[in-house]
């Protein structure tokens, strides 16, 4: 599949998110946050021993995880968020309510101003939320095309012997059966372990 065709497919998924409307996106987002909060709180102590989670700050029509971030912080969990760079690498900084923010150099998104760290700071997290525009029942995901998280997932085994749980939050219509082949899966793609939607809850795919 050509790069142009993949870009067209990404635009299709972006458009579908817009068509959901703000009220429905928020309704599903609130359910996603509740499901993830209950799931994390129910893990065995050994599975959440780091008390650290990597999440993304909501942008545009993405699922709104702000309520989840606030609830986890109130429970004593460290929240780390990614900072994207022009060379398509990511660094990480800590988020907390009312953290000082500044406009990203790459786009119209607000980012925390705190100290940046390399991927090793999240390699021992309990959970990393891996964003996507769509995912399937084999755990493969269609990202936005920058490859930021592909590189992170590839690096994790070298950074930690106890890899974080990888979970992708999506709107209901963005989760597909793998045999439908709703988007291309390439040799370098690495799967997540779970997908969560408001309709299906947390689905373990590996």
C-alpha cells in the first residue's frame, strides 16, 4: 500500500472522529477513563508496583484522558507524558494538575515545561497508553504516521526486563477484527497487548 493511500486512510479515520461530535466523543471518553481507572486499581500489587503510567495529553478529537490522569494523580500515581521532537523522537516529562504548560514547537498543543527525560523513564512504568487511529483484535494499530511510538515499542525490550503493559484507548468504531484488514499491517509494526473501548471494555489481544 502506498504512502499516499495510507495517508488517505488516516484522513478517513480523522474525519470519522470529527463526525462523532463533541458530545459523543466525551461520553465515550468518560467511559474509557472509568474502565481504565477501575482496571488499574484492580491489578495485583506486583502489576502496579511502579505506580507510574505513561499517557498522552488530549489533542483535538482524540479520546479525553484528562479525568483519568487527574484521578490517578490523586491516587499517588506518577503520570508521564510524551514530548515530540522534529527528528521524530520523543522525550518524556511528568504531568500533574496545574503543571506549567507551553505551546509545542511542532504544533498547536500545550505541553508541560518540566525537565525532559529519555525513554528509560517510562520503560519501568506499569502501563503505557499507546495512541492510535484504529486497532485490531491482533493488537496491531494504525498510528498517525510519525512512527514515534513504533520506535518506543521497539526500544522497550532493551531498556527493561519487565516491560510495561501496552494498551490502546479508542472510540468504538475504531476497533476491528483482524481478518477485516481495515488498515495495513507492516513487518515493522509491533502489537499492543490490549485495546479499550467504551463498548467492548478492555480486550486482551495477546
